[in-house]
C-alpha cells in the first residue's frame, strides 16, 4: 500500500466536522490536493515527520482551539470576563496573572505595592482560585495558565479548586506553562536557581503521570524569547533546545519518554513575516520528531508529535495608529493557522497600551471566528504544502536551527540539558537575543525595515483611544481577602503543612502532594515560596556588560 493510500485510509476512518466542504461558489474543496508523491522531508498530514501537521484530517476533523488570554484586577472581574468569553464562543480559558503572582509575592507584600491586578489577575491562595472559576465547571473546559516561577504552587491551587467543585483530577484538561528555562533566557520571572526549579518541574511531571494524566505539564515557550528580540530561527532553536533539556531532565529522574513527552506542548510567537512564520512552524514539527526518534530513540507517535499554541506578536503592535494592529494580528493569526497551530490567541489592538478593554477583547475573538468560519482556510489540509517557496523556507529554517542546536549540544558536551544550563550561565542565549534586538531596532530607525504608522505613513496627530484602567480599590480589596483568609484558617494546620513542605524540600520526596496539602490548608503563595526559598535560595543573574 502506498503512503497516499495509507493517508486516505486513515482520513476516511476519522470523524469530520461536516460531510461536505465547499467554496463560496459551492464548488467541492478537496481534502488534500493531489500531486507528485512528496519526499520524506514533507510526507503526509498526520504522518512522520509531521511537516504537514500532526492530524491526518487537519482542521477538517477539529478546528484549532480559540483560547484568548485573559486576566485582570481581582478574581471576580476575571471570572466575569471568562464567562463572557465562553458565552461568545471561546473554546478554552487562558489565565493571565499579575506581576506579584508571577514573582511569588502575596498581594499584601511590600514588593507588590502598586502592581496588584494590573497585568493580570491577582491569585494569592486556593480561595482565589476557587472564586476565579466560580460557575465554570473545571471538568468541562480546558484551562491554560501562563506562569513559571511559582507555577507548581498555582497548579496546586487549581487542584484544590477542582476538588471543591467535586471534579476528579483525572478529568482535568489544560496546560501549565511551567517553563523556567526560558525565564532565565528571556523573560526573567524566576525565583530559585535553575536546579531547584527543574526539580519542581520534574516532580510535577512525575505526579501528573498518574494523578492528572490529561494535563499538559509544560508548555515550552518560544513566545517570550521572540518578544525579547530573537529572530524566528533563534526562537525555534532556543525553544527546541529547552524542550530537549526537559526530556533529559525527566529521563535522569528515571521516567520513560512515553510516560511524559506526550504531555509536553509548545508555545510560539506568530510574527508579521508571513511565510517565515509558516516555515518556522513546519520546521518545528519536523525537527522535534526527528530528534525524538533518532536521538532519544522513541517510536511512540504521541511523543513524536509537536503540539503547539500560538499567540500573535505583541511586539509587532504599535501605539501609533492602533487600528492598524487589527490588520497585523489578522495576518499573524492566518500564518499560525496555515502553519498548523492547535490553539490560538489573537492580541487586541490596545494591548500596546494596557490590558484590553472588553470591546477590544471581543474584536480579537471575532478575528479568529471570522478566519475559522468564513474564509475557508480550514477546509483543505495544509494548502501550502509542496509550494516551492514554503518548502525551501522550511528547509532553510531546519538547517539554521540544527546548526544552533549542535552548538548548544557542544556546550553541554553531548547533553542538551547541560548545554542549556551552561548557555544560561554564560549568557550565550541572552547575548544572541540582545544582538538581534539591536539589529532590528537599527533597521527600523534607519528605515530599512518599514513599520506603517511609525516610520512610514505616520500622522502628526493621534486620536486618543479608550483604555482599561485598574482601580486602586482592587489592591485594597485583595489585601482584605488575604487578611480574611489568614483570620479564618486553622493556623496550626497551615504551619504543619508548611513545615512538612520545607522538610520535603530538604529531602528527595516529590513535593507536589505536599504543595497540594499546603494549598488545602489555605497557605498563601508567598508563604509557600518563603519556605522553599529557605531551602533552595534565590537566583541572581550573572552581570553582563
């Protein structure tokens, strides 16, 4: 049987969204355009090396998940936004946390002053997580949480919230970003040194294998690497290097690849260079599959398939002529879909200024819905597959990324984990990103790179736009919530749970059950972090001049 026949058999056996796919002119749209037998670098959709996508049916079987990133002010405000987004047709939820939460501080900490609820929602305890998902059944909706340094603590809060809704952990579906390596490389939201952070991540991965088996334990993130100034090639290479580092960390802990790799996912940026982004996504799948098969020795299909979420490029948005941002976001979203993303967030036009207003968030949601429901781009599987230009761009991306991966491997003397850790300490990644960001800014300032409304077709007078502003009362309310939690909990049981956690951190026990117990007792995020800092210490980035 030929590879084409293999694909057709699998395609016919799988459920489709509808029986017939037709153009606006009522013409039948083919599932896969016939042509020459593709070579091994390209293959067929749903088949190794997955250049053309991880699903045999493409979006004919299931559309990408519309997962708008949301979170602001207090939990009641964000809960209301979540419920509105779900009512408007969003498929999954994605939680944005405020800066104190991201850095492991309680809202009443002096370091949190003036920041509570401003860049996301404030979550200090399991009580906050319970209220965040009030009237939203956690067994029926998938939840993504974008947090890294204290990720496992917030995940423990979520598990407690599910318990109190009566939802079995085995029913939970979602993703925890939980990618600390890219924090050292790009975003800088760490708490502990790398080794303790990796221990927490590996503990969670091991715990979820049996306790929360449908949960994606790490979302290996290139998005923040790209937003920091990396090129598309660097974004992909550094992200894949981090992914392989997590594979090796879990292997060193005694886990089999098949036990954890299927629950790894990725998170990429969709920038404005349309074809380069599509090539990046195609190359990402191919390289991951090749390395997992040839270097790490697995033939497990679920471990070979790179699944990814995409967010349109925040750094491509401009404060000047912000309506232009809707166009940029639409083009970037289209690249993500034609590149085969599994889920997508589209930025709002006003996010260059602040968190989006309700109207801007709705327009961003509608952008995806128009693409999904009206354009026909989801009717044919990988419509750009076989394009001379796209395949050439994909091959070039593959080759450039491989060269960087080999350099990281050399840094680690044959270990990607050791190479990434050494690269972080020696500022290999940070220097490369800084240099690329500098070159881009030079190009914009010289006019070699056009940005409409900024250095081309600019206006002398800009019309003001409505912005979302967070009231000062949010911080006062959140501080009151923490005071109420501390007043009403059993302090002796909290102290016992925190002491057991600290003791476990000094030993070799899996810390996830201890974190969950501390969450049940209503220990706050800051209290848990303080106990872990007492054992693990904190991290200071080496100075670079």
